[in-house]
């Protein structure tokens, strides 16, 4: 992020101007939710419409919204802490750890126990986060560059574990595991919604209380320290919070990439604000993106349900490459 971007990040606006993006995104969010609830294989005119709506469609739509909000908020937090526009919830190995945990559980045939695979995936995400921080720690200081490199190396390691585990898995368990790996919420339940939404809301409260300190990091760690910010404490809480909610989302939905990269940048392109305003805007933007991607995934092809991660990647990869080119 250059100096111009950093300064514009903190430009004050009138109360009316601040309300406009919230109102616009809220309207888009409600419209996408209504559209997603209305579309499906069975018409809501059917006598069983109430059951279809409450037990199938509504949990799925709300879970997609919670996952999108979670990944976008985590992406915003990582980019702010690392001061790196290419940072993403998955770059630190959190998703790789979750995926490796799920793959190992599948190889051990634990996938047949309800709820066990998501639980082990979450433990894998938390373990990956702890490993990344231990590797990046240097003389009581967490180095951002070492953090990124550690995440990339661990992702490669987790990929090897996943390949080995899948090669040892039973064919009957492998299909479900592969669908999970590609991002799938077709079996969403109200329990899943709570498992993602509650941590996400708690994380947003924690990050909102830290918003002023996080805003100061835009100008660099030394400048933030000179303003009285406990940088190491802010980094530890910020990274830990973002990693835990990412692990919760990945454990339930599988890997849905590029949401944390794409949404914060799009929000900043439209409305350059400080962290306090970006936080709810990114949550709404992420919810809109994943609900829309999920809607496309199960309506584009009638005979099959496509992976959500494929659609977010189609949007995210070109955007990532354009950012990479701009950073040269």
C-alpha cells in the first residue's frame, strides 16, 4: 500500500456520506438473500414449501452469508496487520491445516462419524496458526515477512499430506471429501450457521475495539509504537482472531478461496475508509459475494452442483494477478 493509499484510508467523511455505502450494501445484501431463497430445485408453491424454506434453503443462504463475512473480515485484518495488499486468510496456512485435518480424518475413515471431520479440520486450522506464529517469532517479535513465508511453506507441506491421505482413503469416503475440499455447503444446517456466525460476531466485536490501533498500523509499526500502540499485542490478538474464525469457516464449508483478498480491495476502491468503517462494509461485501457464488453454483447446471470455490477463484485469480502486476 503506497503513501497515497494510506492517507486516503483515513480521510474523514460526513455522517451522510458514511451512511451511503452501508445502505447500498445492505440493500444489495437483502436482494441477494431474497433471490437465493427463491431459487431452487423445488418451487416454493409446493405444499412442503415451509419445510423447504426453513430446513434447507434458509440455513444454506445464511451459512453462505456468514462464511463470506468471516473470510472478508479475516482478509481485511491480515492485510492491515501485514500492510500487504496480497495477504489472504489462506496464505498463512490456515485453510491448508484445516484441509489436511479433514484429509487425515477421511483416510482413517472417521468421516462416517457425524461432525467429526469439521472438528478435526478446525483443530488442524488452529494447529497451523500456532505453527506459523512459532516459525515467525524472532526475539519476541513477529516478523511479517517470516509469517508469510512460513505460511507458504506450511501450505506446501499440507498439500503433500492431503495427497498422501487421499491416496489411502476409501473410494466411498473420498468423493465426499473432495466435494468438501472444493467448497460445498449443500448440507447446511442451523447448527453450522451458529458455528460460523457466533465466532464471526465475537471477532468483529474484538476487532472493533482494536480498530483505532489497527488503523495506526497503516503507517508502519514504528509510527504506531510512537503513538502508544502495543504492536505485538495487537498483532497477536488480530492474527489469532482472524485465524480462528477462518478455521471455523473452512471447517464447515471447505476451501472457498480469494474472498478475503477480493472483497477488502473492492471495498477500498469504492470507499476508502479507516478500519472501523471497512470492517462492517467488508462483512456485508463478503456475504454478498459468497451467497451469489453459491446461488450460481447450484442453479447454473441443473444436473450437478458446482463448487463455490470455483466461482470465487474465477473472480479472484485475475484480480490477484492484476495486484501482483501493480506491485512490481
